[in-house]
C-alpha cells in the first residue's frame, strides 16, 4: 500500500486503492485521474517478467529446434494471456493527457540509457557478428583516409566474412553510410558503442512525433511507444553495431517528416525527406528501395500532380549524398551503378531460386527462414504488440484509413522470403527491424476502428508486456554476455602474447555448461586484425597443417600458435606450432 501511494504521488495524482482477489491475480488500482481508479496488474506483471526472463535465457540451454520453438511459443502465449487478463480486468479512464504527455516525452531517455548499458556492460562494444566487424572495418578504412586497403600476404588465411578481396583491393562489402557515422563519432570523441543507443533514442522521439501527427492521443502514444522502445528487439539492436538502427531511424523520421509536411507544408521539409532517403540509400539498399516505392506511391495516390514538385525537392535534398555514393562505387568497382556487394559477389541473386553466401535458395528454405524469424519476432517484440498491430491493420482496412506506411513492415517480411541468406547471429529478425517501430502507428488505429479497444485496456496490457520485455532483456543479456565471452576467447588469449600468429579453426562453442547443442564458430569470423595487420599478434584461419609452411614462409620469424577449444563453457588454450 505504501508503494502504491508513493507511485501515485510520483504521478502527481490522488490515491484510490482497492484490492480484489481474483484467483492468483491481485489487482492494485491506483488513481491517476481525480480519484478514479486504473489498474496496475502487479502480480500478472511479475509473472510476465519471470516468463520473459525464461524466454530470454533459453538460448543458454539451446535445446533441439522443435523443443526450443515450442517453449518460446508457449512462453510468448503465456505473456500475451497475462496481458489480456490485465486488459480485461478494468476499463476505467486512462491517464490524464498531461501526465501521459510528460511520460511519453521522457521515453527516449530510458530507451537510450538501457541500450547504452547493454552495449557497454553486456556486449562490451565487441562486434560479435561478422556483419558488425565489416562495418568497423570500413569505418577504420575511411578513418585512415582510404576507400580500400592493400591485400595482405597469403590473404586466404586472413579472409573474413563479407570483406571483399578483388583486383588487389581489400574492402568491406557494405555501403558506407553507417561506417561514415562511426567515423564522425570518432571525430567528436564519442565511443562507437554510443552511436546506436543515441539513434535508438532519436528513433523513439521520431515515433512519438509520427504517432501524434497521425492523430493519436498521448494516452495511446505512451503504451504503444513504450512497447516498441523498451522491447528486446529495439534495445538489443540499439545496443549492437548493426546498421538496422540507423535504417529504422531513417524510415520513422521520413514518415514523421511527411506527416508534418501534410499538416503544415514547407519546401525545406521535402528537402529534409530527400536527405533522409539518401541516408537510407547508403545504409541498406533494400530498405531504401521499399521505403522510396511506398513514399512515391502514397504521394501520387494522395497528392496526384501536386506531389511532383515535392518529389523534385526531395530529389534535390538527396543529391549530394547520392552523388557521393556513386563516386564511391566508381572508385572501387569502376562503375558508379555497381555496388561493392555486387562487384565482390557477382553470383549473388535474390529470389526463390537465387544464390547467396549460404548457397542456393529454394522454397523450403525460404519457409524455414521465415518461420524462424516469425518465432524470433514473438520472442523479441511480444504477442501483445503484434496482436494490437493485427487489430489496427484490420481496423484501418475496414475504415478505409490504411496508408502505405502501414504496409512497410509486411513488405519487408515478404521481401526477405526471397532473400537467399539467413544472416547469422541476430537480435530478433533484424532484417525486418527497419519498419518495426511503424507497427505502433498501425496499432493505434485499433482505438478508433472496430473493435475499438479501450485505451485503458491497452495501457494495462502494455504494463504486463513491458514487464515481460524487461525480464527478457535481463535473461537474454546473460546469454549474450556468455556468447561474447566464448566467441572472443581466442582473441583474449592472443592479447597475452608479445608476437605471433594464432591459428583458429572452425569449432563448436558452448556458452554454458547446460547447453545441449553447441553453436559453431567459423574460422572466417576470427581474423579481426584491422586494416593493415599492424598488430604484433595476428589472428588467422586454421586451414590445416599443410598451410603452416606457406604461412611461415610468408611471415618468417613469426611464431605460430594453434587455438584448441575445450570445456563447457568454451575456454581454449594456445599450443605453439613448429614451422615445417
């Protein structure tokens, strides 16, 4: 009771607490509007947090796929049922608009801080995924005043995922947008690990603005934006070194800017939209293409001929970065229209019968990948938010209020059915993340359209789902930290050497003693030696003892060591290797 009074005092509201026993669920009602009561489902929220923690920590066990999927779905469904139970418990008036407004305006702060804590304390700023190191590699290249690097001696032992070795050039396959932002952070002495948390906070602010511009009340904006901003999907991607947070910011900011221009037109707003589109172009090609197509189609549908001068202003705004990108391509590939990705991997084809790094694509694999991503979406976003999005989407369709922005998320889902690669390590279905925040805007329609979900019910459900999200973040942080420790073990051991080359084979990785199925660490994920191989100790791929002699000849006088993994969790040792 004392805690309830304190919470009410913090909200600046009077207390009207009541207790009603309904089975195991004890509902605590706290007044937030002139003596009226609104429920805070304390017990359901605590149970949901425990279920979320179990779901987040489940990869520490890594049971068989069928068992893992069943447990994940069961936990997600349990959380959703708890949220539904809380939502149906009371439908009395929601938060006052003034209180909801201030809480919403403060939301980017905890979102950014939580992501920064995960980035530093859990992920330790380590580029755990090969993609993340690819961005860091390109950022280091740009910071050195170069567009590519010289290919090292005996380059195959230093090959790395997604770093192209072609025509004497050694360069990351990725576009330069996000790496350029990392270089900008270097120039102002901002740690690179802080870039995405700041972008995460900015994305939350842009989402709040877009929701308000679409006509949502503050009491609706708060629970929906909180379920997005404090979801494991948002927090972990904002804590990572992936590009998806920058593309998400670009997408949400474009939508907000266009809605702003519709409300009060100004030429510079269209120029700003063009600048944001050019940022998407140099960040993720597929997000740029899908978002641009939706923007043009929506503009022509709603504005007809009046959209053309607006589009020309946007094109002018995107021209500087667009031309710089064409020059970047031309300098490396010799063709301004050929990307480094297409140049370095000419056999890459998108389609159900395409070809990727993982090999040939086909329908069964497309269904398998999509099913895995949908399961990850349940875990990282929550069925509560997904359910509200489905209700909002169906309501908007029935009310003829659907906008093409509402279709960006399903458009990304459909596009990646045809994408030939799974993408390795990820926090949720990260390829879909760019449009994920927009599902809150679609979900807001469920308040206005049938079945017209009460705002207080959304708030109660959001409390339970957010508790589950925070529990999941805690549980998954244990797994993510253990994974970083296990995968970086060869690099940690190498730091103790004064000089040498450490050979790392493809090997199984256990992140805990209870893990049933091991992960695989590919040797292509280890030669993280920087752009010039200037360090006294280098990491190389272990291609077998037959290659040791060539390595000794290419780097005479440099001692060789071989990494031998062992134990659960995986902690290895270095064995000196004589040159043949």
